C-alpha cells in the first residue's frame, strides 16, 4: 500500500506533463499554420507589387516614347517651316540670261 500512493502520484504527474506536452504541441502546430498563412499572404503581396511595378514601368515607357515622338514631330514641323520660308526664289541679277552657263 505504501508503494501505491507514490505510483498513483507518479501517474498523475505523468498525465499532467503529457497533457501539457500535447497542448504545447498543438500550440506549435497552430503557430506553424499561422506562419504558413502569413508567408503565403506575404508572397502574394510581393507578386502583386511586382506586377504593379511592371505595369508602371510599361506606362512610363509609353509616356516617354510618346514624348519623344511628340518632340520629333514638333522639331520636324519647325524644320519644314524653316525650309519653306528659306526656300524663296533667288533674285535674278541684272544682266543674267537664262540658259547661259
């Protein structure tokens, strides 16, 4: 009988530690699951931001190319206007005849 009490106490202690271990393991699994969810959201957010950056780069490239095209068109217009005004007929000098070289 004297040994029954210590064995009973030992079983009670073992059960307490076993229950505590199970709770700790369950909490660890829950934390791992939450971390996995956070990681998935993190990666999805990164991919979304990368997609937005690519779109912004495309828009910027489009704007830059349209600016360059506009600059070329405006400079071409200026050049053609200058050519029109500078391509006046030469003034004939007195005493020159046509067809003479």
